[in-house]
């Protein structure tokens, strides 16, 4: 198979063994050593036990996806050893701290066939020898990992110092444990051959999750209130908003249920501030009546829908892109809405800012889809993109002072009527969930109802014109074009780079939909007209984007690559697909 | 946010709340009195229509959303409290009043009432308690008395009713009052006290429904209501006493301000990170520099 030009470290253990915090320390230290990283987490929905890992892929070029196979597995627990041993690549290595570890016959055969090397450290004892506590065993382990990678210890020490800055008395023992691990002779293991060179330019990059980026983007766009009920994978937005609220001065409030969350946000937006909410599929189900209310009363509403596999509780801590249909069709009745899906670190920060501008301009609900794969993965980012300018589209100046009640839902060409806030003008109005006349007064007259219904739906046409087209990632000309949305963009982009360099005559590209609804079809129709081979790539079983595009183009996707086991697409999977498809 | 340029903000008349839309309630509906009283209370408290947000739930009372002036929002069944709370926290310069019925507020949306009392959002909530679902033509509500024959309950209600004031007082609200739709003067005074209260105010209006509630018509209430003001030395700061006096809904029904916590701290004054804020959330929507927060991830 094609060389994937990256190294993969997997830190594995039980939930509660600090897998994630150690994983983040390792990722930061590798980044500080001058590499591009991508951090991916798999963990069960429980507080203690089970098995979990934090995987760090690193390379000398930007990467935003994960490899299926591991080069070095660092193991803190027996369960995780047995669970992840099969993920090792040929000549892969394991560092573990499990005395009297017994392998099954199958595992012994696997180790023989793949020439896997296994090294044991009595890490708990070593931690005590170094003056630390037994719980610092995992720090000894990463010291040994550094020795195996032949990387300088200073960046790792620097990261540990800053991670424990709040607990100064544990810094020195932890550093002594690192040094202890780093000073060991790893007789059963072999120094890792990192064939690519570090770059000083990476050292100052930031490492943060998609949820951090979404939260930062929302802050940049001027949100002043955040309401949420915790639900994976969106809960960390709530935590981060709360942890930073002294800096932002924002109102951050955990609410008792998602119905209230949506209603409070609509109330806040109606009064005239910007409020954000985020949830996952189950929570969004409860919000759907409110989405419909926002549509009818023409009140802006922005909701992050962080996807995980359903139905029902599904796989709470795993990834999926199966709620596009929910976002597209949630809420009774017909009304305009906008559905956008973030994909990478750049879009996580900017899309949410555009979402607020669109919600306020068109006075509609805007649903921003994310996925656990984006929400909780660690992206390496050099700088944030420039902020999107805040555009509120509220009536102001002389226009504001001359408004009358009947202007609020005035029938206009674009369907967009003047919007003003309670207290901004003496002209009052009623925002009515019943069908209404121009000042919001209830009406059941057929002509008036038809006028208002049509006015609202007309906004959709203008919105469609304004939305950006899907983007073509990769070369303009290719032998095959993937069509996708969401986090799949990251894996396919990484693969496109590798593939096209290796096979310039059989290059592939991607038509990526970020702004999904109302759908833009002209670029797709051009490809269809040119008889370009298309492959639909989605993290769901129904091919939900495909179905939407079929409805709007009549094109049937015959080639589909769909994955719905709770895992993202891994690099090797797409390479294998291309090798089989394009006959290598 | 740009504020309206009310020429004389203190000059407000009853007619300012007039709407040309014609009320669609039944003859003798309690809603007429409640609407008149809220207008009077707003005028007496010198609150102009452009400085108030009246939020309506779904039901007969909600059909009055466009029959009164002011900024108004007519939302979804059972959801008026969280909507009004979200609005209220965003701009305290606008007086937020929420109206709900016994179905929406004590059945489908009862959790919202609990949350709002606990959080003490600055909302005056007026419960139109007419003991039935009027707009869906006379089914039982959570306050319909047990055994009463209603639409869809031909042999009488098999569930026991909720006692709204017992329920609310058990949550230790900041303000709890009861009044009667047949007494516009009493309602006006009670609403006025509610409008002056800081924090979440709960006012139960015992509302007659001449069409569907034949058990407790206007006259029935009129004979039984007794203002706590007429009780010697009634202390509305004593929640134990309030619980006692609120209990009777059959022989002598206490009306007036039953309980008021003089130390009520409204929601926005409980926010540790906003104690020094001089502006409202609606005034603060502007570009925020994320540079410092982003640098912490380097």
C-alpha cells in the first residue's frame, strides 16, 4: 500500500487512567518538537473502566485525519492491550506496564507474523524510585516513549511544567519520572525510524478541539449568552464557555432541558442579543418545535447539532454524520432554514460566525452540523482566520424612526422584512406563532395567509443565491470526484495529497458541501454533464446528502462509500478503496 | 442597542395599550377582566407599551396577544416561561410579563415553572387558571377537580388535581400572589405589586370560564375569596403562614400577596462574572477578540 508518510502513537488504557490528559501532553510535546499532529479519541460512555485511547498521528505536513494502524502502542491496562494489539502495523511496538502479561495463542501468532516488539516497564516501581507516586507510572511510560522516538526531552518537560502549573508541588516529581523513563534501556524495543524532519514553524502552533474552535468563533461573532443541556459530543462547548466566562463576560447557563434551551435562546435573540445553543441529536429532537416557531415568527436562531450515532442513545461517545435529515426536516410545517456543516479547523471557527449573520439577515433558524470526530479531535492550527464582520441587518437610523407596526412582517420582494428590537422604537408589533398579517395580528384569511406563507418561503431563493458553492478540493481535473460533507473532508483531503503525488495520471478530487441547504447544484450539474465519475462519501447509511442532491438534480449516485460503525474514515480505508477502484 | 426616543417616557395612558383588533373571547370570559387589569397596572406603573414585552402561551388567553399593545410574542403551548426568561435576561430595561394557562403551565410545561422559580428570572408570570382546556373545547386540565365530567372524560376525571399555590410555595418562590378575574381592582393592585417585585413573580388568577367550567363560576369564587390584606397582621414574609392560608380552595380562598421574599436576588444579579457589568446583553453584541484565548492553546 501507499506510504502514508506519518507516524502513529496510541496511548491506551482504562477510562479514568488519564488516557486523554496524557494523550494531550504527548500531542503538545510532539507539536513542540516540530511536527504536524492530529489527535483522535476513542472512549466508552462510562467514567471508570472499559478501554480508551488517544491517538496522535504526526507528520512533516499538515494532517487532519487518523490512521487505522498504530506504530507505537503505549498501554496502561490489560484490557486495552488486548483490544489494541491488533491495530499495530508490521514491526509495530508496544510499551506496557503490566506484570505477568499473558498473550493468547492468536496474539502470539500475530506478534510473530507482524514482527511486533513488546517492552515491559515496571513503571509504578520506577515512579517511586524517581521520588514520585505510583500513579505517575504513566509519566514514566511517556519518558520511555520519548526515548523510543529519539526526541529531545526538553519540549516534553516544558509541556509537563505548563500542564501542572496549577499544582507546583507535583511538577518536579513528574519531571523526575519523565527522566527516569527516558533514561531506561529499552532492550526489547527498537528506536523509531522517523523518516521526516521536524520544522521550527510548527512549534508555536495551537492544539485545540473543534468544539474550542466553534466556541471561539461564536465569541468572535459577538454572542453574549450560551444556553445548554450537557450532551456528548457538544458538552465541552458548555464547559469551555463556562471556564472562560470571566474573560468574555458572557452569560453562560446550564438549563434543565433542551426545550427550555431553545426557547431561552429564541427569547434572547428576539430581545436582541446573540445567543448560541449546542446539543446532539436527542437534544435537538426536543428543540424541533422551537425550530418551527423560529421559522414562523421570523426570529433568528442558531443551533450547533453535534452528531453521534443514533437512533435513541446510540453510541454516545462515537462519531457519525447521520443527522443531516434531522437538520433538514426538523419542525412541523414549511419554512425557510439554513443548514451548514463544519468540517475542519478553519470552518469550525468561521462557519458559526456566518451562521449568525445569515440567521439575522434572513430571520431564520440556522442549524450548524458538527460531528464527534470534529468536536473532540485535536486540530493543529497556526492562526485563526480573520473574523467575519458582524452583520445584524437591524433597522437603524432614520429608517428605524419611521417604522410602523405593519413593517415588521411587510411583504417584500426578497421576503425579508425590517426587523427591530423591543425598546428600539415606539412602533410595536406581535411576533405570532399563529399565521398573521403584516403587524403580526392573527389572520385566517386565505389570501393573507398565502401572502405571508409565500413571503417566508421566498427568503429561501435569495438565501440560495447568497450561499457559497460547494468547493472543489484537489486538482480541477481528475479521474474521479468524491462528493461529501462534514469530517470526511479531512480524511479524503489527506488521502488526495498522497494519492495524487503517487498517481498523477489517476488523480482524484472532492466536491465538498459546507453550505448544504438550500442546496447549490450548479457545480455538481457541471460534473454530471461532463460524465465525471462520482463517489458519494458519507458517515451514514442512507447517503443523506446524496438523497438531497438527487432530489434537486435527479442524478442517482450509483457509487457510494458509506460508513456507519461509529468510526470516522481512516486514511488506509480510502487508499484501499482507491487502489481497488482504480486497479492498483 | 438603539433605544426608542419616547418623548415623555413617564406619560402613559390606558389608551396607549388599545388595539383595534376585536377580542374573540366568550361573553363574560375572565380574560376581559385580566386584560383590563394588566393594562391598568402597566399604566399605573408608568410602563409604556414600547418598554414592555408581553409573552403569551397558547390557549384562550393567548388569543388576546394581538388585542393589546406593547411588544408581544405569542409562542408555543407550555413554553412561554423559558421564552420570557431568555428575553428578560437579555435586556432588563424592558419589562417582561408572561401569561400562561393551567394546561400549558402546570401540565405540558410544568418543568419550566420549576426552573424559573429556582433561577429567579426577572419575569412576572400570570397564570390564567380556569380549571380546563378552553380553546380545545373543554377537556380536563391539571387543575380540573377530580370526578368532574369533561370533554373526553365522560365518566369524570380519574386523576387528582394539582394545587397550584401549594406546588409553587413548596419551591420557595420569591413572590407568590393570588387574585380573581371578577375583581379588576384587586387584580390591578396585585399585578402592580408583581411588576415592582425584583425576580420571578408568580400570580395565580382564579379565572371564570362561563362556557366550560360550570363547577366554579364567577359567583362561586365571588362568595369565597378573601383578601389577606383584611387579615389582621398578615405577614407576607412568612412562607409557613402563606402555605397554611393558601391551602383552602373550597370554602375561604385567600387572595392577595401571599408570600414575598424581601431578600430576593434576581437571576442576573447572581451571575458571578457579571456583577460589575453596566450594560445589558443586548448592548454588547460586537466583535470580540479571541486572540488571547486562542494563544492559551499554543
